[in-house]
C-alpha cells in the first residue's frame, strides 16, 4: 500500500471538502464543578428598599396635637372652676345651717289593748342660717318622723318657707300616728318612763335650695337626725328635753 499518496483527514474533518467543522457554540450556562459537587451561582445581595414614612409621621403628629389640645382644655376647665370656687368662698364665706329641737310636747300617748300605740307630738325645730349673703328655700316635699328604738311612732311635714340672711326660724310641726307595738317594746318603753329617760329619734328630711342674692341655685336634700332624751311622754305633764344632739347630712 502506498502511504505517500494517501491523504489523512482529521477525525472531525469533512471528507468531501477537507475542511474542519466549525467549533461548537459555547453553552449559555456553565456549571462549575468542584470536588464532585455542584455549586449554585454566587449569591446576589438585594439592594434594600427605603419606603417613605411621611404619612406615618404626619398621623403621629396629628394625634399628639389632639392629645395636647385635650390636656390644655382640661387644665383650663380646672383652672376656671378653682378660680370660681376660690372667689365664691372668699366673698360669700358659706356656712352650713344648724338645726336643733327646741321644744317637745305630748298631746296624746295612748296604749291600746291590741298592743298598738296612738301618739300625738308637737316638735319645734330651730333652723339657724348664719350666712350674710346666702338664703335658703325649703321645699314642701319634706318629712318629720319620731321613732323609738327604730320603730316609727308618728310623722308629720315641715311647711315650705324661705329663710333669709342671718336668720333664725322656729318651725312648729304637728305629728300624729298609730304604730304596732309588741309586748317587748311596751315593757321597754314603760321602764324608760319610770326612769324619766326616754330615748327618741327625730328624723327630718327636707329639700333645700341655695339662694345667692336673688339668684336661686341647685337644690339638695338635707337630712337631720336628732337624738333626744326626754323625761316623760304624759299628755298632762310638760315634757323636758334632757339631752339633744342633732347631726345634719347633705345629699347632693
């Protein structure tokens, strides 16, 4: 065989043309292999995004302004009320009226066979207004009760009237009533009559309105509880008041 005249073509050459084929295109993606493991593409750091906080700061400042306005209004209201109270006390110097039972008379005190008791009392209440610029209007919806050991004996009502400045008013009240007394209360009452020390309670409840100058103000309820000790409850004998303690309470 004559090897001199035989042409040797490359393995990848085209025998018809004798030209080498063009090299293949490089792959679009290349994978790196290191020590038999496939590595992912390098990490790409995300660029942080900055959001505008203008609307949040605006809402917060609006809330702060509202809170400041509320506190300022509250402070102004407290200041005005404190100024008015100071002026009122400095100019008018208000004082609470005092009440006492000046006289107690027995018109009827009859024990019944059925253990009931019929009584008629006349109670004189002294109302003292020490204020120079403040008057009081006493309403008609009042009540006066005489009780013995928490048991009501009789009741009545105060007349409606106006009490002026620096005024002392004597109020005479007629009280009548019939109460169911048991044998125990009858025995206790008889024992107190023999010792000439009979404890009674006079309870007065009356609506009172304040009048400053000629201007009426708010009405409130005055409750006066007087603890009395009298020497007797005989209709034909004058009743003497041994002790007398009255405590007023105001229900606003």
